[in-house]
């Protein structure tokens, strides 16, 4: 598993020695992710407990090492999960291995909660041959100021999800692909004619947390032709930022195409998921996690039985064709979970390559 740190029951070494616990013949490991069986990211939790842990324990047994692995699943709002991890790391406690959102890496590193992987693991971190299988652009999701802080098990992207059934009622095509922002607004105006339907959900406000950044502001900023940081400078209040703010004002203030109150609620994002699943939101900007783990008919937190038939997705268009970042006509943001080691783990040298197949620091794609 990505960056697995094993809390050793022996082996000695100081609390900052990368070789501490290296020769332990038994150890305990705790893992935490914002996933819990029967709740949020249920399939991911099942994958950890039923596949990853048994295989890891068996592999250690084959080496003559006894491993005890405990999964401490969480199933809470992302901001609550972030707060818990920050408090654990600040107090030098918490799980040995944890998944954090890639967009938190720089913040946690600057706060001193995380250390570069090489500082925790030692030379083997950079010598690991697994890096050759991970594209450099994906590796950067787990990096800050040129240093690796963890391993990205996978990555994801952002699109515009839409309800085909609502589109049909509004006279819109089932195979919808807007070519600019005005196309999105035009579709939203048609959806507004349907009673009880919020045309578009573009995450906004502090209550939405990182969703406002990753699913809202940054994709739109890329669509307006700017990156948040380029050529050693942060993007300020230039033309691109003004275009993004203008789009938000048009949706939530001038035309009433979105629900501004939803953006201010503590559970607003979760509520938006439920409303989309219930057929009360027409267009919603989200990561592919929304399809896999939110609307999943079997295990999603907002199960949608007709997901496969009624949900479509479209690429996020630039403000106009060819006007996006790097001259693109369509944009997205890649992100996802990063698996990191708690700097206080007692067994940093017992780390392994992340198994394939699961996803959960923002790079325009």
C-alpha cells in the first residue's frame, strides 16, 4: 500500500531515524482514509480491509514477519476529516498511514505536519523503482517545492455531470457538449423553466471547502486562460479572475441559475449530491469520484438507481474555444488522494508500492 508505515514493536532507533524499526519481526500498522464500509467511499473501505490488508499481512508472513494491521475508517465531511488529520499530526499522534487530499499537501507541509518522504523513509524513497510507473505530472500531485511527500495511488478529473431526463424535459439534447460558457448558461436557462429544479451547481463559498477550489474556481480560471501560479507569480485580480467572478455572479446573483443558500450550508455539498440524485439539480461540476462513489447505485452515499441511464457528462469548456489555458478549448483539474506517512511512525522503512485500481495539488489538464 502506498507509503505503508509500520509502527514497530521493536528494532530501536531514534524517533527521526529512517532506519528505526528496520529489523522488527513483529509490528502493528494503522491506516486511515475517509472511507467506511456501508457509508462514504464504501467500496474503497472494503478494498482496504478485504484485499490490501490480507495480502500485505500474507506477504509479511512469507518473510517471517508478523504484521497486525488495523483500518480506522472515517466517513465524514471532507473538511471534518481534514481537521481531524491536522490535529492528529500536530499532536504527533494518529494513524501511521493516511490518505489526504492532494490539494492539502502544501498546506500540511508548511505547517510542519508532514515531512518529505525522503526525510521519513531515507534514501530508499527516491531509489524506489515504482516511480518509473507513475507519470511525472501525477507525481507532482504529491509534491511541494520540488520534494515528494507521499505517493499518489491514482488521479482523477473534473467534468460537468448532467441529468439526461431533466434535459429531455427541457428540450435539451441527451448528448450534450457545451463549447463555451454561454452554452452552459443557455442550457441552465432552459432548465430553470422546470419547477423544483436548480439548473446548475458550481461549488462556491467557504462551507464547500476544497470543492469550491477544485470543482469551481480553478477549472473556471483555467477556462479563462490562466493558471493559479505560473512563472513564479500568483495570479492576481486580472482579467481571468474577473471573468470567473463574473460567471459566479451571473449564476448566483443576476440570473438565479444556482442556489446561493446551498453554498453556505455546512453540509451543502452533501445536500447537492442528494438533490442531483433526486433529479432536482440539472448540471453539477464534480470529479469522477461523484460517479464512482456518490451516485453508485449499490454503495454510494447518494445512491441513484438510474445513474447508468440518466446521468451524462460533458467536458468543461473554456470561456470560448481556444481561450483556455495553453490555448485549450476544454479544461479540467486533476487531483485525488495522496497516501502519506505520519512522520512519527515507528517503522518508516516498511513501505510498499500502492496497489493499482483505486483513486480517491491541482493540475490543469
